[in-house]
């Protein structure tokens, strides 16, 4: 090696300037590739399941990333005012930049829990710019929302496969990761047929994602009636992480629900000083009584949960 270096130096000295520049670039590139394992430490979350609860204000948006690189976006945030929800820029301002920061250029699955603007308002921007493999939608009733209508139109115009999410469906995301749909029930409009907000919330798609011994339970805006239905129909609801239903409202996360789920962590997605009063003090009291460690997007920003199949760790953006 010591005799080779002077020889290379002498040969380089005889080259024209442009060839010297090209040779230098190539040598630096080779050196970077050789030293990359030292210069860039390995991703500590490689081979793990990640759930990020994004901070989208008073709304919901979650991203699942599997060890083999599959991606599932659950809702897209948005405005609470149904008249302006379709104009919300939360998709452009928050969701798309986050997807790009993760190197995501395609979503394998998009889940719409229900059609309220604070869950679908940011999805139009996502659908316009990100290829999507399939859409699962918990919406059971025709809902006159401009934001939801825009999303459905984009799904149709982009020829994205569309599936109604119902209890009993299973998604095999990776060989070792599955997501079970726990709500809405498959047997019809059990929560009612009017467009009352509580009824629409109860039809939310609820997912239980399992990896090894760990589970994430993602409740959408499901309230006590939906919780009662799942408690009666599904024996095992245990989860390490609970995405609290309906932004921590008082009519969700009942004692019976928390006793069956037994979460270690809970995530509440809500806006700072929101006019709904979310999360409700009674809900926070119930979570505390069940020994659950609570993270809130209005206090902690985005929240990352990481599972290696045995244990789950929580990493809030703001501790």
C-alpha cells in the first residue's frame, strides 16, 4: 500500500485538470462508502415497528411503519369546521413534510376512520402527491362533508382500490405484523342511522396492530357505545399503547374499556386550548386511576412509539 500511493499520485499529476477533478470526486465517493458505517451510525429502530402520532392540532393523524418498510397512514388531520375542512393546509404543512422526512414516497394503506373534517381534511393533499395501494374506510353513513367528498373523488379519479372497513377484517402488513379491524360491526347500522356526530364517531374504524407480544390499539373517535360493542364481541383487547378515542372526550375511554385494554401508554391527539375541552378531566382521571402514562400532542408534540416485538418504548418530541 505504501508503494502504491506514490504511484497513484504520480499518475494523477500527469492527467489533465478535468480528469484530475473527476478522479478526485470518485476517490472521495469511494472513501465515503468505505467509511459510511463509521460516519453514519445504524438506525436504532431498524427492524422495529413504529407508530407516530403526529401533532396536527385538534385532529388525528397516525403513521405506522413496519420493519420491512410497509407504511399505513391513519387519517390526515384537518379543520373541525366542516365548511372549511377541505381547505385546510395541514396535509401540505404537516403530513406531507413528515412523510418526506421519513423517505416515504408511497403509502401501502390509507385508513379513513370516519368522515369528520378533523380526520380527513389533510388527506386531499396526500392523495394528490402520494401513490396509495389501498384505502380502508370506516364510514358507514352517507356524510355531506366537502372534505370527505373531495377525498372520495380523488380516490376514484386515481383508481385506488377502496374497501369498506368492518369488524373481522385482517391486514397482514408484514409476515410478523397484522392489523385487525375491530369496528365498525359488520352486521349493519347498530349505532343508528342519523348523522349525529356521536353516531358518526361510533362508526370509526378501530385497529389493533400486533407485533410479537406487543399491540397498539387505535380508536379513532370511537365512544362508549362502540367500546361496549367491542367489549361484548372481542375477547382480547389488550394493548401496550392506546390511541385514546375521540381526542380524550368524556364519553370515551370508559373504566370497563381501560380495564380490558390495560394499556401502559396512552396518546391523546388534541389541539392546544381547544374549545372542546379535550381531553376531558374525567377521562384523564380514569387513565390515571388505571396507571396509564399519558402523552398529549398539545403538550408533547408528535409522539413516537417503537416496538421490537417484546417491549414498547415511548419517545415524545417534547418530553
